[in-house]
């Protein structure tokens, strides 16, 4: 690469060029000024001389006296510069003339009345007049050789002065060049050393240099000190942030646009294989994160942070995690920071608190449920006594069928109450699905109207535009029931004894569209289509200073012992877990409205048709050998009668060890097993695990007085075929047995 001239060369060239130009300009100006000044003086002198001589030529021309005219012209001999003088009469003829002997000159062909410099001479002419009458013309030629000689001497003088002046200026320029160029070269060399990561370099003090260069050197030294200090601080900050991120228990990843992993911290490194290819895709490094592919795609489309709360993972000890996706706008388009926070312990504690709150709700409803359950039992017990009397007295078959129908209805009513109570109180895994909020609220209404008493009722308002939502139905059911119970309490136990007790809880379910962001108590709702559930009471209301704290754990405005303060805290937690929002508006003495907002998932709900009961169900017939294992003799006797009536051969045992001993010898003769989950010596799960361990391949139907809890789910995952919840009828039992026998054995 061609190098440019140095500053020193530029300064030298500039000085030489500047001096040359200045000297030429000054010399030329001085020369021209001197020449013009000399000419002007010469013209003035010639003009006065020729005018004086013309006055003396009037008489000779007037009297035609040539000798007199010659004498006048001879006077020019005393003026050395006049080389030729001619006097002409009015006809143009030469009347007299004077010519210096050593000059042979001639005049221009035309008479020139203005001074004219031509060929080293000055020509001038003047008319000779008498009273305005022109008698002739007097012409002079004046030599300018002396002028030329003077100009040449002047030029030589200027050159004699210019040469030493040029040398002096050149020396001064070199001196200035050293004072400017040398410090600048030191600055440049220091910059080169700085480029080689030597920020400790400094410019040595500049001696005998111009003030500007000294200021520049001092400023650069100060700048380097600040840069060096900044570099140290940046390095400290980098190590601090690196150590901080590395020490975080949260898993941190940085992904590029192709979802390749660029960086990760120590917490994340525990889940990454030791031999990892550089910039490998995230789902290759950690297969458990494959679900993030679609989330990352949506993130880059909208460029808004996304957060997935309590997401279920299978990653080592992490069962639940909060997943945050954050776009890195300022650094690189498409890069994303991924944060995985282990919330397994928090989720488990929340589940315990949620279960506590469920038990509180069950306790609140217990009185009303017991009342309705006793009514159902009264229908069964009373009808049974009536049935005995009818049979003893020989009552008609129609009366007995009517009694049986009453007992079936009472049993169905009691079964429904127990089933709702079990659903509310049992522990369940979080499972989101498409839910019709109106149908869910109707189930809550039935349970609420049964358990809360007669002084408070619940009314639902809705229309056909309510969209489906994607939530955990059991959790949402708990939220709605809790809010309805709180609304009922606001109109009963929270009122003063002398005030009227009771009222109506109104639940409005509607679809709403927000074109702009909408602020609520729990956050900012982005634009979109939402399902809104508003629970309104006309109770005591909430004071404005209390509204901001009602979602705090263990905070309650109820009287001592009337509440734990967990209800609304769990409501907020559950709603946020299901990606929803909560808002509260209240006015003391008027009432309160709690609003829930959930994102719609695409369809509007429709009313489902009612179930039509059949009082004379047909019981399917079957064949085969069924083994019943249950510790309750009443249940065993009922199961034997139903199955034998349906055509099955039945063998029964009251404990797991007895049944296992029988199966060890007779397993080839058994076609299906009806296994109770709750028994004293061995639980149903333990019995099934032993059956599975012994390699006995027989279809199994699990049964329990509890709902489908964790034990049932685990046993089914091991290979059990069906589950039948107690109480059950003949048709349900027969259908489960036939379904299990017709299905393949699950290994």
C-alpha cells in the first residue's frame, strides 16, 4: 500500500511554496510600482519641458524665423535624455529640428499628443498656438535607457535580498516543523502502542513545542487515563455480571435466530451433555425444551416478552418451571434470552395451600351438603321401610316399582353430592384443556346452592357469544366457588346482626374484545378477544385502602376465625397460572364485583342437552370368570349378585394375600379382576404391582370410593385397564368388565 507524505514533508513543502509565492508577489508588486512611479515622473517632466519649449516657438513660426527656431531646439542639448526634437509648421513640413549626434531615431508615423512609451523611448508632442491659432507641432523623443537600467538594478537588489530571506524563512520553517511534527510523531507512536493493548502508555512531556501541541498531548494522556479506568471498570462489571448470572439458580440461555445456543450459565450447564457441539440447537442440547420452538416463533413475530408460568417439565429434579422468553432488541435481531426458573418447591407448597383452601371451602359447604345428603338418605331409608311393609302386606308390583324409582332417584342425588365433594376436595394434577365456562359455572351453582344455605342464591347471566377458554377446569371451578362463597359471606356473616342476612350472587359471563391495552388490578391486559366472568354481590363492600391488599396471603377482612386469608391469594395464583387477569371494583355498603379475564381459544360454547334417565336400563350379558378383591362384604355380595345375574362366574376374596395365593394356582381360570384400591393388609396398588411382578396377564378393573386420585392414575400407568368409581350400578359394572375383557392386556 502506498504511504502518504508525512506531516514534516507537508510542512516543508507548504513553507517553500508559501515563501516562493510571497516573494514573487512582493517582488512583482514592488517592481511594477517602481516602474509606474518612474514613468509617471518622466511623463510629468517631459510634459512641462515640451510645453515650455512650445511657447518659445510661437514667434519663430509666426515670423518664419528658422534660425530662431533652431536656437530654441538647440537648448535640448542640455537635457541628456532628449535625443530628438522636431518643429513642424502648420503644413506639416519640418521647420526646425534637433538630433543628438550619437542617436539615429525616428518618430512614429502618426503624431502622438499623449505620452507614448515605445522601443525604449518616450514620445510626446504638443501643438504650438497663438491666440487659439495652431501654428505648428513640436515633437520630442526622450530615451528611457536610464529607466531600464534602474529597473535592472532594482531587480538585482530584490534578488539579493530574497535569497538570504528565503534561507532565513526556510530555517524558521524547519524549526517549526520540528516543534510540530516531532510531538505529533510521538503521539502517533503512542497510538500504535495503544492499539496493541498497551493502555498504560503515555506521551512524554513535550518540550520546546507550541502550546496547542502541548494541550493536545495533555488531553490525550487524560483521555487514555479515563479509557484505562473505564476498561478496568468494564472488566470488573463484566466479571461481576458473569459471576452473578453464573451464580443464579435460574437456567439462562442465549439463542440466536436459528435457536442455536450461544451462551449458558452454570445452572444450565448441569443439564447439557459434556461433549456439546458449538452453537447446537436448544432442543438438541436439552430435548425437554422442544416445546419452546413454537413459543420462540411467536416471540419473534410479535417481539414482546413471553412468560409461561408453572410449566410442567421433565428435566432432572425440575418438575415445574417459570419460563421467560426475552427478545434482545439492542444487541442482535432475532437473539433471545431464555430464563428457566425452577418453581417445583413453590408449586408443591402452593398445591398444599390450595388443598388447605379446598378443605376450608368443604368445611364451609359441609353443613348444607350434610343436610341434602341426609335428605337423600331419608328417601332411601324411608322407601326401604315402606317396601318391606308393601311386601309383607302383598303390595302390588306397581307400588314396588314406584318405591324402587324413589330409591334410585335418592341414590343418584346422594351419589352426585359425594362426587362433587370428592372432586372439590381431592388433590389433582394441573391439566389445561378447552373449557366451556358457562357449563362449568352451572356445576358450581348446583354445589353452591346446595352447600351455602337458603338465604343466598346464585344467578347466571350469559349469551351465545361466550368463547371457550384454555384452563385447568378443576382449578377454575375452585376459583369460581371460592368467589361465590366470599360473595355470600359479604351478604351474611360479614353484616351486622341487626342487618338483613342474604341476597343474590350474580354471575355474568360474556365475551369482550379489547382494541387497546386494558389496565386491571393484577396487570395490563393486551388487545384481543377475552372471556369475562363477573361475580357481583350486594354485600358490605371493601374499603378503598383494603383493595390493594386483598390478594396478600393470610390477609382477611372477615371477623376472627371466619377466614384464613388464603382464598383470594389462591384465586390470583390460579388465575395467573392459567394466563388470566383479575380485577376488583367495590363500594362500601353497596357491593363488590370481581372480574376474571381469560384469553379465548377459538369457539363459542353451546348449551349441551340434558341427560335423559332410563328407569329400566338393559343390563348386557356376558360370560367368563371374574375375581372380586374387596374388603367390604356388602360390596362383595352386591358385586357377586350383579355379575352372576349377568351370566359371569364369580370368585371373591376379602384381602390381597388370599387373592394372590389363589391366582398363583388358578390364574388360567380367571378372565378379569375387579380390584378395590383401599384395603387394610395390602392396598389395591400393591396387589396390582405384585400381580404385574409375577407376570400374571389378566385384565384388571380398579374400583374405589374415592375419585380418580394419584394412586389410581399411577396404577393405570402400570397397566390396569379400567377404573370404576363407587357407588356403581349393575349396568356400569357390567360395561366396565366387558370393556376390560375385550381390550388387550397392557404391559
